[in-house]
C-alpha cells in the first residue's frame, strides 16, 4: 500500500491538480492531508490557482481515498464544503503486516498544537509522526530515547524556507515502511526506511 502525503493546499486548485498528477505517477492508494485545505490564511499571500470552490469539488471527488486532520486555517465552514472529516486535531493510522507481527503506527497532526517531539512522547516507539504547518519539508529520525521518524511533506502551494512544492509517499510492505520525500515534479529529496520499530 502507498500512502501519498500532502499538506497546506491553502485553496490552490492548480497545486492540488499537480499533486494528483504525482499521486498517479506514484501509483498511490490513499491520500493523507495534514490540514489547511481551502483558506489561504491571513499571513500568506493568495497562492497561484486559488479556487476554493473548484478545490472543494476536486477533494470531494476523491473523498473515499482521503484521511485528513485540521490545520490552523481550517474551520467549520470548511467542513461544510468538504464531504469527509477535516476537523479532528489528529488521527492515528495503524499499519498491520510487518514480518514480526508488530503493528506500526502513523500519527498525523497539523503541527501547530504540538511539536514532533511532543507528539512522539504521546506515542509508542516506532511511530512515524506526520505533520505540516511549517511549509518546510522534513524527513528525519528524532533525537529521542526511542526510535521515531518525523515527516513533513512541506506545502504544495506556498513552500517556505527555500523549499519547492512537495509531497511524501509512505510505502507499506511486509518488511516495514519506506518513506520518500519528493518535490512535486518527482525529484526525490530523501528516503528513510522503517523496519519494525523505526
């Protein structure tokens, strides 16, 4: 199974379409969105391709493939436009099927309510902590007593910190997970493997 991860769309239909082209290229099975769907936010410029109604329709057309969490720019009116849950502050995806029978865990939050380290402390060792919010891509092992991986795909529409629009793919197999961080045009930035406990 391949989980395609994006964040911080901020109303850009053209950026979402580019991400869905990458979704198809990656032959992904599921779309994980780390918040900030429709609203551009008061601190951001309006992104290219800003079309909240068109984006809502495009997202709703894929609702059966989406798991999402609430971002700091998401509100009840966004939920009224979207036909899948977007207001949960976090969610957990349990991934069965590793060789040793262990269940691996993916903890998803936007990133504005807690840091990756704080989220890790709420979860068992081996958890992949997925967030957005900063608009800066990150894929790293956290420097904690136990093994955790922090993943932030960056923003598909308003990248920051000198980054490019990007996404990530979590490929789940019997031996564990491979996590890949990419730019929207498909350039691989980094890969980490997680076997058993990350």
